[in-house]
């Protein structure tokens, strides 16, 4: 936890309440799926939903579907007729997002791609107004370099876990490739003239990257 638990509780109590569908998805994830802490959860999910609603994107790309919580939050901001493409490497888990996308009334505006995002992204003939990266930390820069080619000026890219439980403040060793990769990604975002960026200390850190 990166902030005081009492402060986190205060933030949660002063954030719009989690709706019943997302609460059900969160509970079922914790009951039936390994590593439920990977779930975006309520405060971060609400942030994703609000950013999406402010942008009103036509096309969204999500890298890392997991059980569909973040995908639902993002898709709720889609422009009428818009579409969310979400990529999940684990084919054994895709029944979860399919089930809850349907419950949320989003089946017609969402497509789940199963496989390696580094292969799937180049094959998508789309321009994405909003991108959310929450997958293999070692590939964050690779994902970014593929996605920026498919984003317009003013497009927003969000990246989760960029504070990596505070490990970014420590000297990462060669046996810790994930921390090394997060450090490289954060450094690249702040030094790349094609973007402007800020890190928000929400949950495990989320970067907001705007294409200039």
C-alpha cells in the first residue's frame, strides 16, 4: 500500500459508490480467480470510467483484460457506436469478461482478442483515442511503441502499476526485470517529445500520457 490506510479509506468513502454489477464481478473474481489483486478495483475503475467519459472515445484499446472490470469501466465512456478492443493472453480466463460484458450490455461494443498483444496490436486496422496498458510489465515500452502509431494527436494512453509497489524508488537489480522495465518506461515517457505525461499515485500508480 502506497498511502496511509486511513487516507485510502477516506478517499473511498468520498468516491461515488461501486455499482452492483462491478461489485458482483469483483466478488466473483476474488472467489474464483488466481491473483485477484490484479483486478483494477473500484477507485481506479471509477477513474478509468471518468477519463473515458470525458474523452468520449470512438475506439479504445485495452491490453490486459483479466476478468473485465477495467474493460467495463472504459467501455462506459464510449461514443455511441464506439468499440472497445481488449487483449488477453490467458484464454482460460476469457469466459469472465465475456459473461460480464454481456451482463453490462456491452457485448456488441466489445471484442476480446486472445493471444500475444505484440502480435495482435499491429494487426488491428484501427485508430485508438484511448489506450489502457495493464499487462506484462516487461513489455510496456514495446506496447507503447506499437500503440502510439495508432493514436491521434490528443489521444490518451494510460499505464497501470507504474509505481510498482514503491520498487521504483529502489535500485533494481538484474534479477528484477519487471522493475527495470517499469523504470525504463517511466523515463521514456518523460523524455519522449511526442508525449506529455503525469503519474497519479492511485493504487499502484497510473500514468496519464497525452499524445501531442
